[in-house]
C-alpha cells in the first residue's frame, strides 16, 4: 500500500521568520543626490537632496545648519555670493555625505 508523504509543516503565523540577506542589509549608503560634487551652480535657490541613510537628516553649508523639515530628504539654500561651498548631510546614525560645489 502506498503512503503519501505528510503535509509540509508551517511555522505559526506569529513565529519569527528567518532573515534573508536582503532583510538584514543596512540601509543604502547616504549620499548627496543634488548637487553632485564639483557642480557649478548659478546664483539663486538651490535644492539640496539626500539619498539613502536614515531619517531625520541635518543639512549644513560650511558647517552652518540649514532649516529643514525633520523627516524630509531635501532643503533649500540660497548662496550668499559666488565662491566655493562645502555641503554636508548627516543622518540619524551619524553618517555623513559631503560635496564641494562652486557658485558663479
């Protein structure tokens, strides 16, 4: 007489699921999406955008904090004059991304 294999056993719905490599991966690396390093900007408003990292972010220009929405990924900045500026974004984990840009 033929015996069928037993039905597969399933973990209870509230049991922890095994973690896959994708589930345990760290958030993507923090970087400044715009403006990119070495960008040459015209006078006027600039939107500084961050990508990756963990919110909330702090945006700085030459070490001075810019006003920004606490959980937003961007802020606006108006360069005071032509020259070179160091842009920095810091995430909740203390990671930093930097970019040096020039304004003409």
